[in-house]
């Protein structure tokens, strides 16, 4: 639309410049041939008036063009009224015919085409030709007439062709709009059809993994759960990619705690066995506000996709995820930095990645096939008004920097340690063990940032003798060592654990002897988890992981109703809610749910959206119409496999209190329930 306005303005300027030059030329001819002074004044007035109309815009574009055309036609009629100059008239007429044709103006073309024959008729009828035109003059007049006729035919054909093209383009645009709408409906349906069985696989896997299983069965169920999670992520990537291509990606903004988001992400990467040998560190800087306002779900997707992309094809080395912020008038820019040690990128690979951001025909290609992760990240970040930058400073590392604006709700610090002066920490990392020296820089970043955030004393040793010297000369309260360092002298560290709070940074497979007092601190290393370790751990607590605060939540006494027309989905939801300590009943249709609500009271309702017969929205509204104060305000949560962008906003606008997408994650469901637990 803006381009069309600029084109129209430019066209008017060009038309006025040409008509002004022609008018000045006519005034000059009139003066030289003594046609009268009055015509010079008329021409000057017409020029001034035309430019006034253009500058002031007091009338519409169409009206202005009509006035310009009439002025030009009048001047042409005057110029052609002389028997000598009439032969020159066709050239001027043709110029303005083509100018009018460019603007797709049919009426001005026809008016201009009639000027020459009208002028000839006028000269013949009035007898202005003093003598019969000679052969040369006659040929000029005939040629002029034919030229104008040809120019008019070309102009009209051009306009017709342009009209056909415009109609075709409009038709294609309508088809594209229809196709996008059809695609949206298709993606919603395919999302529902694919996520429903995945929900059953993931949900029941989570339930079974909580039971007392032998090691072989546990590992098998764990593999099923991981495969389901991976498939669910791949489907999400495809859906997001489709929405980015069709410009349907939507943001659903709310207040969120960035530390909680990062903690959930770090927890999720513990169960990837293939990354057990990677040095993974996650760091949140002190300048990041505690509570921000933005699309929390999309930010989780960005973090997950960045880590997932960076960890693929990287089995050795290290990975650093840093989250920081920079203040602005609108709040802040949230910055996410990935440093990948052990995975470099060539200039051609970086160029291919950037190319994939700008065309639907290219995607990032990895060893295991097409990668949508970075393309989706770019699409989400661009929608948020941010950017992504990728480089590879040397042949051993690569970096990804993402930045996008967020509103600040609470600027208070994200990490606070009470009585920080009481803590004195000794860390032992042997820097010589790493293949890539850049990994040392990763841990230095973590330690220095943590030290600056909470204000505790941290002493770093790069050898066992240095550690012993620190312990003997300082009043140490806590000791952190890495897995490899512990294995070099386990007896020494077991002895230390009898006096000091001692923790080991270790991978998932590492185990301590049964009698050990040392705490296992599972990778990835994360500043929040270190803080929790300092505040909460006591000697002998064997396995400290990045716990999800909702993983073991209990909502005892809370009565829930689950509504879904799929029996397997009902079973999954019932099992998960029962594990959370809730009293659960189920309904297989909207009508069944309404009937139950008329005779029983519930504290919370989980409602599937896409049910046969009465859908979830209709059922939710009818439940709120029940003549009971409880049901007018009862929280009703949309449970749906529709995970397309904007789904949450749609459900909340319809009247649902919250939205949970399938496949259901226990921690996500517990997080939602907690919002309404006190009210219940």
C-alpha cells in the first residue's frame, strides 16, 4: 500500500514536470509568433494552479488528474489551431497518451486521441487552411493521424493487459488467502490427530516411570518417553515453521519468571544420555529482571531449540548458555548467548543458515536431515522484534546471539542468598583435562558471575595441592569438585565430606558408593541450582538435580472433573491428576459433564476442546450458566492437542481460565493447578 502511494506521487510529479515544460515551450512559441500576451498569462496561471493542487492535495488524485488532462487538452487545442503548428501536434498528443496509459486512465487517453481529428475538422470547417496543403504537409497530417491512432490502440491494449494482470493477481491473492485459511484448519486438525496418540504415549510413560520398576523396564519406558518427547518437539517445529511461512505466527504475552523458565529448560536436558559427556553450563546474569512480560511459551521454545541445535553432532566439548539483559525505555532487551565449544561453522555454513531465514525454499541441513530449529527461532525472534546473529570465531567454537525486547514487571534481582557472608566456597577444576581450553572460560564465567550476584567468597583451585592449601588457610564451608577430579582421589574427598559440605558436578551415569556423604550435583551446571545447593543441601543427600518445583507437587483434597471424548486421553489425565493427589472423575462428552455438574461439585474442570457433538467451548459456557455460585466462577482449563500459535489467546478470550496443550507434561499441569489451588 505504501509503495502504491509513493508510485502515485512520483507519477503525478513526472506528469506535472512534462506538462510544465510543454507549457513553457508553448508560451515561448506564442511570444515569438506574437499570438498574444494573454495566452502567456493563462499558461502561467495554469502551471501555478496545477502545482498548487499537487502540493495542497485539496482534491483527490483522480480529480487532480482530470484537471491536469483538461488543462493539457486545452493548451493542445490552442496550439493546434494554427495551420502551421497543427502538424507538430501529434507528437505532443502521443507523449501524453502514453503518460495517461501508464496510469491506467482510459478516459484521458480517449480525450487526448480526439484532439487531433477535432483540430483538423475545426481548421477545415473554419477555412483556416488558406490554400490546399502541399504533399509534404498532407503526408505529415496523415502520418500524425495514423501515429495517434496507433498510440491510442497500443495504450488501450496496454490498459486491457494490465487489467487482466490485476484481475489475475487479485484472484491469486484470494486463492492464497483461502489456501492459508485451509492450511490453518488443516494444521489445527493434524495437530490434534498427531498429538492425541502422543499424549497417550507420553502421559502413560510419565505415570509408569513413577512406579517401582526394575532397571530394564525403567530404561525401556524411559526410552519410550524420550522418543515421544522428541516426536512432540518435531511436530511443534513443523507447526511453527508452517505458521512462519504463512505469516500466522502469533504471540501470547503474560508475566513470567525467567529463572523458572531457564530452570525448566535445564531440567529437561538431564535425561539426554547422549549428552552425558558434554560440559554444559547455564548462566543467568544479575542484570536480568526477576519478572518480565512476554510470550513465555515462545521463549521456552527459543531456549530449547537453541540448545537442541547446538548439542546435535556435538558429543565432546562444552556448551555455555548465558541469559542477560540490557535496559531500554520500553523495558529491556533479553539476550540469549550460546557458546558451543567443539562445534565450529564454516563461512559457507553460516551463509546457508542466514539464507534459510529469508526464503521458504532453504532450510538448515544437518547430518541427520533437515533442521528446522534455527529457522523457527529466527521466525519467533523476528515476530518479537528481535534478531539472531551467528558466527564462528575460531575452528573450535561457534556462537549464537539472540536478542529481543521484553517489558519489565519487576526489576528485583533474580538470585538472592541470605547471609552470604557465612559462605566460603572452594572449587577444584583441573584445567589440563579439557581437550578444548575454551571450556575453562565457560566455568570461569559461571564462577565470576555467581560470585558477583550473591556476594560470596569463592576460591578456585586448578590442582589438588592448591585445593589443600585453600582448605587449610581459609574457613571453607562448601567444596565443589568435578567428576574427573573426584575419581583421581576418591578417598580424600570422602574424608573431606565428613567435615565440609562437599558436592560433585557429574553426569547422569555417575554413581557414588552407598556410604558416601558427598552430594552429586547433576549437570548441567546452573547458577540457580548452585544457589539451591548452598541453601538446601546437607551432607549425605546423594543426588541433587535441577528439580522442577512442581514435579512432586500435591493438591490433596482437590476435586477435578476431566471431560474428553477419547477414552485413552481420559485415562492419561486421570492417572496424572491422581498422582498429584487429586480426587478425579471423568466425563466422555459435554452433555455428560453438564449432567455431572448439576448433581456434584468440583473444584476445577479440565475440558477437551475438540469433542464430537457439543465442543469444549459450548460445554464450558453452559457449565458457567448453572445456577450455582461455584460454577459461575469455577476454573475451567482447556485441554487440547491444538498447539498452533495463538491457541492460548483464543481459549482465554472464549472464557477458559487457562490452556494446557497435549501431550500433557506433569510439571506443566501442576503449574497451572497451583494458580487455582488456594481458591479451591
